[in-house]
């Protein structure tokens, strides 16, 4: 009898949490349509809506543009890579001493795997062959990309100065410049819609990988982007992956504001855990999302109490 009462109380408690959370519309800030984070944000929103929440997405050029808005409580959730959130929290790098101290981690997603893409018929098969070539650069509206480029080029003993810079505002604009013939290559995350568009536009891509996979090369890459690590994608895993290739990857997260209610954050965290299939149906690369890995190492940040409540209930350590 006591067990039945306890179970009934737990169900009633969950219904109250979801009911409270769904009483308001919550937003997820993402990057522009075509970007990986827009695809992921859409998938997370669909999972939340399938679980009874009322969730919309709001695109911006990049997380470094919407993070201050989220930090001030202007929107409830965002999607970004962990290093960017860490820099925003501490005020390091392009945040120039202006910390965003209200940011809290909700959950870890599948890793972001990045490649440098060229035409498959260009004859370029290695990073070294990009020397002296016009490459997308600048990224005035997306501050994370320059150090990520530096990390990638460092594995070939190069810097951005070895290429002819083609200034663009964002990775999406960089892909457009590539398709227009203004650059021989562009950097983007594997699996993003814009990469598929470019692949179709030019008749096929090649995704250049890491030139040197040694521990020393990884240390050199991390000097530019501390959360970087190397991972291998098998041939055919994504457009441009023509053979088994090593790429740079980064942890990515859903994050929130410290003052978003515990019930809302709990409900979104639970929805992601229980609706992983919905996210994969929305955006197939999210099949790589592992619900049991949602509680990763947040680095300098901390998890929101609502997320921690769910992790404890689910037994995630």
C-alpha cells in the first residue's frame, strides 16, 4: 500500500512539474538556419514539445551574440559548445573581462565534429595544400571560429596567415562564399544542413581532416581551443568524408539562466532524456546523442539545480 501511494505521489509530482513548465512558452536560442546549432535547437524543441512543453526556437548569427541576452534573462535556453560557454562565464577571450555569471549548464549533447571542406574535384587532399589559397576568415559575427581554425591549422604546422583571407561574418556566410567561388574551402560542423547544400551545389565535397594526430599536435590544438579532442569518422559518415578520417571535436551543451525555474529546467532535461528518438528523427545526426552521457564535466561552469534533480532521479553520475 505504501509503495502504491509513493508511486502515485511521484506521478502526481511529475504531472505538476510538466504542467507548471508548459504553462509558459520557453525559448531556445540557436545560430542561423543551416547551422548545426539551429538543427540541434530545433530537435531539442521538438523533443520538449513532444513531452508537453511549449517551446520555440529563436535564431541569431551565433552564440556570442545571444549569450548576453540569455545571461540577462531575455530567453530561457541556448545551444553552444562548452568552451564558448566557459569563456562567457569567466569573461575570457573576446568577452574582454565581461563575465556572464548567470549561465548554467543543462545537459551535454553529442560532440560537435568539425571539418575544413573543399571541392572533391579540387585536387586538394591535405591541409598543407591550402597554403597560399583563398580561405574563409574573419568571422566578425562568430568569434569562436578563428581560434578553432587556428587549432585545425596547427595540426599541419600552419597558421591562418599561410592562406589568403576571404573575410566573412559567419560559417554560414563562409559556405556561401565557397559556393560562389570566392574561396577554395570553408570550415563547418559535420552534419549541418549548409554542408549538405554545399555538397549538392558543387557536385561533391572533401572534408579535410587533422594532419597530425600525435599527443603533441593535440596539445598544440588545445592551446587555441582547450576542449578540443580528436575523433575519427568512418568513410561515408557525412558529406565529404570520403575515407576514414580524424577530425577535431568539441563538447556541446544546452545551457540556461540561473533564475529559470527548477521545474522548467527539470522538464526540458527529462524531455531530452526520454525523447532522444524524437530528436534523431528531427535531425538524424542526433542519433549520436547518448542520454546517459548528459551529465558531463562542465568545467568552470555548474549545472542548473533543475537539471541536477533529474540526473539524480535518473541515476546519472
